[in-house]
């Protein structure tokens, strides 16, 4: 009832995302200014800002940019799939996985304090008990996550730590601090995380590797190195073609 009431209240101001398999993603159309929907903007006295503010406080909604939802959307998670979120904090993608999978969802993070933030995010999401019953939280170095301690996973998400260069639009402090050295120093860790994620997959499973960086050293170069190592070790890894039908009109770098 609370969800239905919220959707009804929001319908004059937001639109459902047509490519969202959970039917729980909504976005404000371009006619709304950033001040209406941004974190600072919700302090203004507009109807939409008031709804966002009250719903965030009650846990009925969570704030997430649609671009950050892409990795989970393209994992095509089914209710029966076991899932691993290797670098899970702050938890928005873990919540997405819990909305889709009724089986095991392991949410891991290396830092205890970040794991506590993850717990808070899951708690605020007001997920139904069946969704939470399969959640397991772990605190472990993702590069050394014990691949044999859990059943092999159908889906693995590696949302790797990165330089954050893709967030300069919303975080003006990133660009003045940015340096090529940052990406170069993260590359080895990102490769190690991606390789560990691959080793946690079942044969025929699917992994999404993602960052919020524009730098190819953190993105394409990581994927290329994973493919090289997999071939060297005699394994078979296939890069899946982008499914244009899931996000019509979505523009991406080719």
C-alpha cells in the first residue's frame, strides 16, 4: 500500500524507466531543473522536493543515478540466480540485486565501516522478508575472496574502486585532484578484483565489471588483461555484446 501510494503521488512529476526489469526505477523528465531533484535541491519547497525528502527519510525510495543502475540491469538476474556483489558498499547495487534474486546474494566489502554503511542502506530499503532471507554480508579483501567457500555464483558484480573521474559533473572536487597516476595505481587492484570475480562464477555465468571512471586504464585495459590471463590459463571468457534493446537510445562510447 505504501509503495502504491508513493507511485501515485510521484506520477505527476516522474516517469518510469522503460528498461528497468524491477519496475522500480523512475526519473524526473528534462523539464525539471537539477535544483528540484538534487540532494541540495530537496531542501527547496517544491512538491517533488517534498516527496523526495519525506520518502528518503521513511526508506520508501533511494537516490541513485540511472547510469549506476546499468551493471545490474545488464546482468539479467533471475529469481533463482545466486549473486555476488564483490565491492558492495554503499549498497545501492546490492539492493537492486535483492529486488531481483530470491536466492543467495552475498554482499562483500573490504572495509568494516563501509560494510556498516551497506547494512544501513539495505535496512533503509524496506525490502520484503523473502528478499532479505538470502542476504549474506561479508567483510573480506575482494582480491582474495574465497571462491570455494560459497557455491559458484550465477551472477557476479565487480563495481571496482576507481578514480571517480566520471563523476566530475556532480563532484567539483574530483577534477582538481585528478592525476593519471591515480588510475595507474588502481589498475592492478582492479584486475585482481575482476579475476577473482571470474573465478567465483559458475560455468555459463555472467559478470559485470564497472567503474565510475572515464579512463581506459581502469576500464578497457582491465577487461583486456582479464581476457589475456583467461586465455593464458586455458579458460574461456566471452565478452557479451551490448543489448541495445534493454536501454533504447542509450549512448555509449564504442
